[in-house]
RNA sequence: GGCCUGGUGGCGGAGUGGUGACGCAGCGGACUGCAAAUCCGCGUACCCGAGUUCGAUUCUCGGCCAGGCCUCCA
């Protein structure tokens, strides 16, 4: 039984989908104005594991996963203006880069990737319904959500309206009826992209696109809504309020709210505004994407995780160990294609990936030392567990030699053949000389009963 | 100020009212022409104080420390 921690009820609960034939999940996606950093990738990878797990439990075609793309925003506008191009040029460029980067991290593409600019009709329709139902009002070219219309406002983030007023750090716009009211539609500034609406030309506020997309792509209520824990307030609080008041939310908005913890650089949250970021785009030039994925999942998704070079190095070493086991067991035929029960249990325990990783190592150990039957089972379980979580699907030789082209491989094989001759002749000085030569090429040779294997050191 | 997380061994990181996480690093041994890998074994931990309890790292309260959010910023 899958259990998930729900932010709204603040407890870990059995997961029961509204319809097991159509399990719905929505995760807040990127604003595409620059490259994603590794902190941005944490929810993508964590919820990718959940997506894969749900597909495993309910069937591949039974899970519908939508992740939005915010492609209209001040920063996008600024970048487009700076380059003198239309915003689509910017957003297309960085969306493509984003998808390529996330794919390198082993994340499956969501079923839908709706874009704000292509959801405009639904956004305007939803705002219209909110106005009609007195859950929103127009004022000075803006449309604002009326927080007084929703009695549970603050429930998700655990805040009361009174607290918010008391703690308000920002001047309240004069056109707001209540300080907590938030913008659904606002006028564009000169030169910015603009859409026509019943309330005048302008563009959507921050939160409304997600509610519109969820209505359009998934239908209320959805089973799972995910995102970073900085989105709980105000974004998800507002999203839920407007979504429920729009007329289709009588059965709730999202049945399970999941929020991931942050990646820290040193003691601080990694964030673009602090400038302490490591871009995925750059990291994938330094490490295998699979090692980055492992590093991201080496801590539980709700806990903070400190991002360091050493974390990735350890992740790489862990995968070397597992791939090494698979490489040595190349001759073992898997006797199952199902992950072990413990592996599945670990993931079903609110995505306990560290516990699942421990099971990877246990299986690898059985593969190394077990009887033939146990090995065959362990290999099958290991590969199946890997497939479920997005690991270990590469050819082990390719994992260790991945950076080498054919010419390089031929050269290495030649040297290894020469060295084999020397070893047969017990010409140790010559054998060691060739080992040194290979080491200079960054190649490590491992002698074994069945001949020598090699890997790139990197 | 309000709300919310978290503080576990050299490092990363699970978990539990009373025995084992797991991985990395380290140490000893086996194997090995050398090396690597692998195998066997070893070590060190639960922020502080009080309480509940036969017993607390685990529950409660208080404190200290760190981090996050507190509206047009994703």
C-alpha cells in the first residue's frame, strides 16, 4: 500500500486514487527564462519517481501527469527585450534546454506540459466564473481574488488571515478590498505581451494558470499535487482557493499535497536570487546524469539536502559499485522481472529512496555472493528495481567506458592484448609499463580469471 | 513578530520506546606477480535540560542552534 505525506492534513496517509484507472498528478514546473539549477531539478526527479511508481502500481496508461510551463513572466519579458526578440524565442529555447536536461537526469516527460500562453482561454474563463460567483472582483484594470469568499483560506499553509495582515511586510495596494486578496489578472506594462479580456488588456497573475491547467487537463479534484515547499504559501494556498471557488471544486481540489524540501548550498537554500546555484546544464558535463539523479534521491524528498561535490562523487561511487556487480554477473540470466518486495515497500513508504537504495546494495551483495538461484533472482530484482526508480538501465561496459570512442577503445584493447602477452611470459616489468601507459590514458585495468577488464577513471 | 521544518558516527543519510540501517571514507585480514574489484571482520552517533517510563536517540515540555515561508517572486 502506497502511503504519501499530505501537507494539508500533515500526516502520512494511505493513497487512494479517485479512479484507479485514471490517476492524476500535477507538479508545478519551470518558468523558462534561463537554465534550470539542480535545486529546480529536485522536485522533477522526486516526482518522477512517484510517476514511475504510480505507473508500476496502476499501469502505464492509467497515470496522467501534467507539469506546467510558465512562459509569460517579467523575467521572460526582460530577457526578450534585452535580446530584441519575441518571448517565444526565449521560452522555446529554455524549454527545450530544460527538457533535455531533465531527460539526462532520467526524468520521464510528463503526459502533458501545458504552457500558460496556450491556456489563455481557460484562464480567462475561470476568472470570469470567479467574478460571476463573487469570488473575485475587478478594480483598476486588475482582477483580484476575494479571500473573504473562501472560509478555509490559509488552511494549507497553516496561517490565519489575521496573522497575515499582522505580518504583512509589503504595502497593500489601494485597490484591494482585503490585504490578502491576490491578483488573477493585471494590466501589461507598455511593450509587454498582452491578451484581451473582459477586464481590459493584460496578462494573468501568477497562480491562475495552474488552476486553469488542472481544470483543462486533469479535472477536479486531482489525486496528487506536488511542488517545492516554498510554493505552499502563497502559490498553492491561492491556487487551491481560486480552484475550489471556480465552480468545479465541490469534491475538493487535490487529495494529496506533496512538497519537497530544498537543496542547500552550504547552510543556505540554493536560489537564483542568492546566486548560489549549480546549473544542471553544466553539471551534466561533469558527471553522468544518473549520478546526479542518485545524489538528488540520496536523501528523502521532504528533507533538506546539502548539495556538494562530495555528494555527487559518493553517488558516482555507489553506481560504480552496482554497475560493477552487474558487469561481473553478465553471465547470470535474471529469473524475475519484478523488483523485490522490500524495494517496493520502501518506495511506497512516502518515497523512502534512501531505504530503497539500501535494498539496491543488499541485492548487489546477493548477486556477488549468493548461490546460482539466488543470484538469478537478485539480478532480476536489481534490474527491475533500477527500472522502476530510473537507474541501472545502461550497459555496464558502457557505464564504465562511456566516454570512449571506437578508436580509443581499439587502442586500449590493443595495449591490453600486448600486456596479456607480457603476463603470459611473466614479463612483469613490461606488463607494468603497459599498465602505466594505460593509466596515462586515464584507463584502469582490472585483471580477472576471464581476462582483463578496463574502465575510464574520470 | 507569526507560521513551519530540521538538529543522528569522520562525511552523506534512514529508522526505532529496549538488538542490525545503508553508502562513502578509515582500520585489520583473505585473494592478488603488481593494481583494482570482490569477500570476511572492526570502530565511532543520536544538540542541551527536565519529565513520562522498568527503559528514550525515538514520546512530552522547555532551551539552544540552523534553515524555509510570511502576497504579484518561481
